[in-house]
């Protein structure tokens, strides 16, 4: 019993929890910044940049805007951080020691939504007009990209006949995996809020989005939460769509390689495209994302 | 705790985010600030990022001689920045009001209103010099030697 408790504490704090995923997430964010800089003919930041940005933000005084409830202002980033942290613990990535349980995929889908809801609330709560525009856009976008994303996950669950992540990982590889992977991939840029779906945090239009009134430590916590979200999302992709290898070292390398490829793909897409309007992005997700999702669902149900 | 203070000092030196405000200048200095974040000078190498909100920034870049119309806005923006913060005055205008000296519409120079940590000279200054000014302000933030930090330290 005690042993199990220690396992959970280790999982939350070290791997796949805050420490390991935080380092990995900051590395991914650095790769995105560095690659964008190289593509623009710049030299780009050194690899420790996101970490120093985060520490610097922790060490500043916090300004709470007048008329904003301070407890809500401080709570939102921490709720977002907690949700992503617990999400990381349930995803069976390599090196994961906590066993998966029936229905954990439903819990995971809920936890994935929490950071988005926190962002939307942060935008509304801070009473900035830019924050409110951003919150509205983010809410609409989440309706858009969740169609292919949820459908992909549900198709995989239907295929494996189980709502346990461990079963989905060992499910046979087939046509439904490919179709669902496409639907999931399509949703990733919107989830990361990178171009062409950087609609909620459009920096040239609405000054950077829902976090505009956030500063210092709460802003840093939001940044950390975003880094963890990237790791969580790539972890979910790995578990659902990549066949796991027998050897644990090979499996861990495969996990890192898949995450790296996803980050490079997302960054290349971001560097090559311009921002879409909300309406077009929404239509894209409900037409093309919807088609991929519907195809995956049909194949999963019939086959 | 001492270790965190050391790490924090390094972080402040490595991660200067700036916000630029034009207090009624001719826009020449603002044009010279833009190349600091473009491929030729690329300030991101030393962690310089331009922020759209003063609440995210550590360093306030001020151009222009501080006109009657802009001085309240300047004070507001300075007050909105969370401590510790540094101020870098870009060009001759904030320092001396330059060619606008004696104009009835000008309230400057800037040090009547907010404490300045680094003065960058020139009309306009070159981008290298502006980046050097930002780097120097970041060093001051790390050492705890900006006017804002000194004011906080003395009871």
C-alpha cells in the first residue's frame, strides 16, 4: 500500500509528472522558437531560454488589476497546472510506473479540457477587452478542433473495445489507426495555438490573448502549464497511434523521436502559414477534420 | 534561498522583455528599435523579446521628448509594469528634449517623471547601441541596481 503511494508521488513529481515533463516541455518550446528563428534567417535563443524566462517571471511582483477577484486571478493558472499534471500521470508513456485503470481515457479527455477552460475564464475574469475577445475565440475554436480530436479518441476506443488507455496502446494497428491519427494530427496546431490557428493568442490583433492582464508568477505558471500541455498532447498521440516496441530503451527513444517530429511539423506549419479567421478555421475543422473523424468512426464501427 | 536568488539574477540578465512607448517623438527611434528583433541584429539570441503589454515587460524603452499629451500615458504605463523594472531612454529627445527644447507643448525631459536607468545617445541611435542599452539594463536588473529596485530596498 505504502509502496503504491510512493509510486504515485514519484509519478506526479518526477516522471511523467512535473519535473520530467516540465524539462521536456521547455525543450519543445525552445525547439519551436529556435526552428522559427532559423527559418526566418535569425540565430534564435539558446536552449535554456524558456527556463530562464520562467524563473524570471517567478521572481517578479504580481499586479492584480483593479476590480478583479484576486483569489480567482491566482487560482486559474494553478488549476490549469494541476489538470495537466494529473493528465500526464495517467498517460502510459515509456517509463510510466502507475498502472492504468478502466475509464481513464474519459478522465483524460476531461483533464485535457481544463487548461482551455482556464484560459477562457482568465480572458473573461481579467476584464480586458482583448482578453474577452481572445476568450470568445478560444471557446469557439475549442468547439471546432474538439470534433476531430474527440472522434479520433472515441474511434480508437471503439476499435479496441475498451476505455482503458493500456488496452488502446496494445490494440492492433489498422486502417482506423491511420484515419484517427490524421484527425488527431489536424487538431494539434489549434490545440497548441500555433499558426494558422493562433487565433486566440493573435499577437498583432489582440496583443497576445487571454493572458494579457496576467503578469509575473501567474503568467509563468500559465507558461509552464502550456509546456506540460504540449508534452501531454504528444504523449496521448504516442500512446494512441504509435505501436509500442518490446524493448523499453527502444520504446523511450521512439517516444522522444515521435514527439520531436510532431514538434517540428507543428513549427514548420506555423512558420509557413498565416493566421486564418475564426470562421475559416472553424469551417476547416468541421469539414476536413469532421470527414477524417467520420471516416475513422465508420471504419471502427464496421471493421 | 541563496541559490534561488543567484538563479533569479542570471534569469533577469538572460531574459529581458521590453515594451516600447513613444512619448511624442518623430518615430525615428522606433524605426531603429524594430531592427533589433529582425534577422540582422536578432535580439532573441540574448533573450530579448518585444511584448505587447507593459504587464509582461521588464524593461521600458522610451522614445520622444514627453509631450503634454503623452506624459500621463507614460506614467500610467510605468505604473502598470510589475517590479523589478528598468527604464531605457532611447535617443536625445527623452534626455534633453533635443530640437523641441523650449516648446510649449513639451513637458520633458523624461527624468522629471520617471527614473531612467540607461541612456542611449544618438538621433536616432543605431540598433547595436539600443541592444547594448537593453543588455546593460538587464545587467542592472540582475545586480539589483535599477532605480526601482533601489527605491524598494530603502525603507
